[in-house]
């Protein structure tokens, strides 16, 4: 089973892009604090597609806390300088929960209940 959940904050504001085939997507990075040392974090590269990508770009800015679920995808490429294989780890997001937004001054009434 390839199932992953990450809880952290966006390191930058995501932007929607369109592939050559016409599919919408958004790349973003989530900073996830380490369990045993809150002063350290892992920066996890993520991608979302289609309507989910649009929703992320509409509702998220740098610093927004999110809980993302998806699958880990590992791809490879050849480094032209060193002729070594490079591994790229990406979470392909299937769903996301928008949590704390440090850019909002007023708490959302739906979250107050």
C-alpha cells in the first residue's frame, strides 16, 4: 500500500499551471516539523491536479497549515554533468484539508464550533 499523510505549512504560495496536454496542476512544498526536534523540518515536494490544484491555489498562501494525503511517487533522471541517476520524491496529493491560516485575522465561524 502506498499511502502517505503529511501535516505542515506551505513554504510558498502555490500557482496553477497547465500542462501541454491541457491538464491543470500545482506544485508546492510542505514544511513538516520532525517529531523529535521541532527546530528541524523536512521539506516535502507535492503536486496536485485538476480541481484539487485549483482549490489549493484559491485557498492557500505561504504559511497555511495543511493536512495532505496521497501517494509517494519516485521518479528518476540522469544528471548530465555527473552521469549519475537522480531520484525525485514527490507526494501526489489526492485530498487536502485546509487548516490554520496565519494570514487571516478573524477565526472562521465554522471552525469556532
